[in-house]
C-alpha cells in the first residue's frame, strides 16, 4: 500500500509507538492512517474497528470506546477536522504533483511513466502526468492538463483546455483564524464513454477519489469538485458546479448554471432545473428548481 509520509504517533500520544503513512476516510478506513471523526458522524465510529494503528482525531464531547482506544492513538480535541488539517501543517506535509521527466510527442508533453492505450488522439499542447492511465480510443484536446493519479477508461473525450486532477479548496481555520489547508491525496477515476467539455475543471479527491462513472456527459465550463461521485449516464449542463462530496445516482440531469451544495445527493433520474441551487438531498425521479431548489413534481 502506498506510503505518502511517515510520522510516529508518539509525538501526539507518548504511550503509543507506531507510524502512520497515509490519510484515510470513514468510507475507506486503512491501517496506519490519519483519520478524524466529527460530531455529526458518531454513528459511524465503528469503522475504527475495521482498521488498526491509526492516529484518530476525536471530538471532546464524546467518550472514546475502550476497544477503539486500544487499537489506535486517539487525540481528543474540540474540532477534529481542524486537528486533522493541523497534523499536515505541523509535520510540513504537502502532496503537490512532482516535476517529472517527459517527452514531447507531436507537441504534447507526456511524462515518461504515463500509460496510454491504443488509438488515442492527443492534440498538441496537452500535458499528461506520470500517474495518468488512459484507456483505448480516447480523445484529449489541446490545452488539456491531466495532473496527479488519474485513471481514464475507454472511449473518453476530454475537450480543449480542461483540467483534471486540480486541487480543491479543502480548508479549515486554526485558533487564530488563519487558513489550514487539507492536502489533496485522492485521484480521479473516469469510466468508459465519458465526455468532458471544454474549460471544465475536475478536482481530485481530498482522501478518496473523485469518480465520474460510465456514460456521463459533462458540458463546457463546469466545475466538479473533490470527492464528487457522478452516477452512470448523468448529464451535467454547462456552467454548473458540484461542490465537494456531492453525488448523483444513475441518469440524473443537472441543467445549466446549477449549483449543488457540498455533500448533497441528486437521486436516480432526478432533474435539477436551470439555475437552481440545491442545498439538500433530492429524491429519485424528483424534479427540483429554484433557489433554494424545491420539488416541482415527481417523474414516476
């Protein structure tokens, strides 16, 4: 398993002595990871019994179960997310894409460790990073930037001047109000037959991957933030924004210039009307519109 850094937890809990190597989320717990649990997610605390030897930032308002205390190094704090971000600041840990050896092929900058499938058309002026894997029969337009760990399926189209793998704005504030940045360790996974329009930005995941599933179509000038999961055959029309950890079910339709709040889910076959601002979950097959978006009708 990939190691991103190495810090011994004795720095935080003197009676514990083991290293942590990576971040992990509640959705995908890992051994020897740095994790946090916020107040609103206490019903998911049992995930810490699925891994061991982690550094866990835990909310002061809740008692730590003995079984979790034994398996991990637990730091009690008022704001666990802030404590998690502070871990990276205090240990001088960042995760910026490295400068890489590359070759120029037909005017395209391709890192030597990138993997590109058969019959791909990559136009001059694109940049393909070293952790990128591209399937067969793909089109990569001029000016496209593929940065960080990106896995692209077959028959994918990425139009001109789009960026895949950019860092999202995932921040907190310390006790003095200064910004605390959460390094972005995740990647981007793009399924088969996906189309991404020109001037679109897709952020890599903060911890887990951003995922664009098979058959999804994203129009020009859209923003897909970190940890977003778009279900199969979803349509995202131009100038729409999906903020961090939002998601859709299969065949959702998000009309132009819409905004989806972080963490909100758009259900299967649901429709978001043009210019809507979605601030809560949308049920399957519902049609919503307005600011804030409200249910207009059900399609079933």
